C-alpha cells in the first residue's frame, strides 16, 4: 500500500538518519544487533506488534511508579539489558500515537550516552497500513551489557530552568496538551498551569494530520518555531 509519504531524507531535516523507514526496518527484522522497542502499553503490545519487538512495563522509564524522574543510571542499565539492549545495539523505537512516546526512549538513551537509537517514521500505524507482518510472540532478549553514561548537556535541572525564565537568549518550549498549558488538566500535580515566560506548542503541531502521522517537513517546522520565538540562536529547553 502506497501512502505517498516522503521519506525522511526528502523532508529537509538536518539529521534525517534519526528516523528510519518501514522498508529499512523490514530488511532488518532478523538482525541480532537491532532491537525494536514497542513503546505502547503492554496490553497493546500483547494484541499485536512488529515481529521481534520487545516492550517494557513503564514506557516512560521512570524511577518509581508515579515519579517524574527518569530511572537512575544503574536501574536504567538493568532495564536496557532486560530488553536485550547493549552498548553496541541499534535501537528502533515506535508507538501507535505519532511516536511521541517513542521519543521518550529516544531521549532516555541519549541522556545515558547511547547514540545509536532511531525512531520508526510513521510508527505502528504506517507499518499496519502497509500490511506488513505482525506478531504476538514475546522474544527472548540476548544477554548483553549496557553502560550508563549520563550526558549533562541534554538535561536541565530546576536551577537551569529557573535561569532560563529570565534569560533573553533562552526559551522554554511547553509541548504539553492545551489543557495542561491552561491548567485545566493538572495531571496529578498539586498545581496546574505552566512555567513563567514559556511558549506553548502542543506536540501534535509537529506532526502531520491523518491516520498515519509523521513529523512535518523541516521548512514547516522552522516557520512554526520561528513564529513562536524558537530560533537557532537560543538555548531551547522543552518540557
């Protein structure tokens, strides 16, 4: 089935190789050095998933249930090893909702120093729409070793965020839902609302409409971001 979606290499991105196509992945389903991670919830994974894909019980990789923080270095390493992800593994993440959850694993791996991670362009909807093979089997992960190497430059703590609120050369980009931005949805926190001086672009604005959303072309993203003051000369902290 042809969906008339341009491949990432034709959408003007600076780093198109961070995304892989369904064709690319289909050719590597049996590659032992490629681990596919289904970032949907375990119940969705059990219904059907890409052959060979693994899943973790908490697709946000938080420290504790209900905690806002990512797992500590030792716990995260153990989690990756339980999925068969080692230091030399190519990781491909996907989900069923425009890959915004897949991006969580992408960031988490980048934070812990694992650069060989990619996102499946179009995610599970594209794979499904193209009639590609599905599975209900849970694969046995390989025995591997993962080394956590925290990268401070991709993480902002409270002090850094507070400094950004008064820095004209920095911008806080709130990509949460409109309801979270205006405070109507507190998401279990004590207070609703937003960080002062932040700008708001809900994450859905970054992807195309339709049943198979993909990240918008670079020129559209650039125009939208610049219209909201998000420019290459500024430090950008997204949340």
